[in-house]
C-alpha cells in the first residue's frame, strides 16, 4: 500500500516534466535531424555472420541486456581498423 | 604491297603493369621523381586530371547567352528546371548530371576516391571576390562568391555569372533548381508556425513576417559509396520469466542465453548528402539550430542539372569551405550508422537486445560531387547570453518538407507544466485520501 502511495505522489512532478520537455521539443525540434539510415538509397547484399552461445544468465531482474544499443545506430562503439580476418 | 603494311597482331602481355597484377596504391609510383631529369619529373609531378570534369567551357567568360538570340538576361522559369531568356522567351534546360556524367551507375564497382572537378580541394589563396570584364561594354564587374554567383553590369545591364570552376569552392558541379515557389514556401512556414503559437516567444510572434523568407542555395557534397562493414557484440534470448514474492514485494526475474554475435554486410549507398560548409555542418543544438536545415534532407539529387549560374539569379548562395578529406570522418560515421541499421533485421531473435561492442568499416570506393541545393530559409534571432540563438524555419526547395525551431516563452511553458503537474498531484492526493 505505502509503495503504491509513493508512486502516485510522483505523478505531479513526472507529469510536469514530461509536458515541459514534450512541448519544448515540439516547438524547438531539437531532436530532429536527417534520418539518413532510412532515407538513403542503400543496396545491401545479404547479411552474413555467426552466432555462438557462450553463457547463460539466471535470475536477473533486468528486462534487457546491459548496454543494449541495437537501435542506437549512431552511437559509435570501439572501432577496429584494418582488414577483416579470413572469411570475414 | 598492302599486305606488307598490315600491323602484326598485338601480343598478349602478362608482365608487370598488365591488368592481371594487383594495381598499385593510388598516388604511389615505382619511380622517384627526384632522381629523374627535369622534363620527366615535371610530367610526373603535374597534377592528375580530375576524374569527372564538370566544368563547362562554353560558359568560361562569365556570360550565359541565350542559345537562340544571344541575350544574357537569362533566368530560371519559376517552378521548373528550365531556363528562360527574358529577351526572346526561348526556354531550355541544362543537362542532368546524372546522365551527363554517369553518376547513377557502377556504384558497386567504385574503387578509390573519385572526385568531380567541382568538389576538388579549395586553394588556400583563392579569393572569394571575382572580377569580370563585361563583354558588353568592357566595364569591370565584381561578384562576391561568398553569397552570390551573378551580378548585373551597372553600365550596360549585361548579366554576368560565375561559371568557371575557380578553386575557391564557390562553383559546384551541379545545381538543383528551386521548384517550390516563394508563395508556397511562405504558406508552409505560416502553417508550421500557426501550429506553434501558444507558447511561442511573444517577440517572435510580433515580428513574424514569413514574406521575409530567403531562397538560398546551400553547398553539399553528394557521395556514393561502396563499402563493407563488420560488427561484433553480444545478444541475449529470454528463456524463462517468473515472479517471486507476493503482494507489494512481488518481483519479476529473467533467465537468458547469451550469444556472441558477428555480422558482415556489403552495401552501396547512392547520393548521401553531407553539408560541405563547416558552419552548417555543426549540428550542436545547444548553440545553433542547424539541425533544422539538416532535417529537410534528402533532396531529389538525381534531377540536378549541370552548373549554370543563371539558376542562381535572384537567389543567394553559400560557399563551400570543406574539402573531401575533411568530410571523410563524417561520411564514415554515417556509413557505420547505416551498417548498424542494415544488420538490425538479422538479430531480431535476440528479444533481450544486442550490445554491439566493436565495429569495422572498409571503404572500397567513394564518388564525390559538389552540389548547390535549394532551401527557403526564414530566420529569427533570439537575444540572449553568448550571442543568443538564431532560429531557422527551413523549407526544402524541391519537396516542400518543412521544419523549424520556434523560440519558446519560458515562463509560459513552465507555468503550463506546473499547472498540469499540480492538477495531477491534486488527483493523486485525492485518491490516496480515499484509500486510507
């Protein structure tokens, strides 16, 4: 019961913050840019690759993998230089 | 007698330098020019011809003559790609660069860096002011290529345009003429702002005059690329989901299998536009609103026509100030992003997501063409610290796509947010009051 009460008390500040940023973005469009990933003519050959099971996770409370970036195309990760290995 | 003069068949050649060998790296030479006699050295060290020559010899003297009557009063016919002679009403269209220079074909065969002549490096000593000798009367007419590409001779009213590909970056390979007319752009801007009036800055609303919109040609590099990319990381598949505890302490737990993933994709991109002005390319939304102009990309660059300064009459233009090498990191960043988007569909079974940890890009070939693209631009300067903020509303001069930044009246927006938050809080307290 007390837990639910605390959640409800957050409704005011959360609503105010959400509305502020929602409207701010609608006016200022700071989150917009050219969606070149979708809007460029790309001709790709079929994707190849390998999948290897390496571990199991038991009893985690996280609903997603840590550091999930599958949709964050523009966030760069470690860049490896040079040619791919044999068969890559 | 005639038979004796027949040349012998050309022997098949397999030695060094034949097509069977791996070609040397671009720019490398087995010869050291310093050790060679001057005439040969001069030859070796002379600049290479540019791959695609888009300079137009017939327009070198800066005068665009009507092909029919020879008059120089040439304008773009609004809403079309056609040029019209204001003297004899003859209409014609410049050639599309897509076919003229074969830009749409062979992207998957691209190797090395192919740079069209208008996209060459900017010479450090090139001036932006150009002086023409008017062929009509001999007077000297100056064009400031920072913001204009045509001028009218003040004595004889001849129109002079910058057509020669001077090395100051002002003359591109191609231009995409405006299709959206000014009235249309004004209507779109008005419509855009009408949807954002409630919390708009009062001064912005008071001074709002969309008729002040300016048609401007902005410089872009249009890049084709042939690349391969690899990404590696870990993905997880949920195997079990269960709850433990009861009531308020009930918690959800997950079991998952962890996989090591590798993905490889070969792809080509066609006509990726990159801002080739350093100022426009800076998309830091804390200090500028250039992202607005970035958002209205892409353009139908396939319809771009060969450079002709007449298209720029009555419009302003911005000069390119970035070279191919400066833009390469930006291009590679976008190519990696495209690669990541391409491989996403192949990891759909990883329902707990994927964490990419490493990526590799191999650029096999790129082709660079510089272009002026048409943008209707309305701007409003909001005073403030650090010089304030320049807000743009931009309309794509071809597709009409409209995007803008409308300055907000902070106190109004805050007041609205706090009021709504207050109501929510009031209801929350009511519910809690009833429950206890």
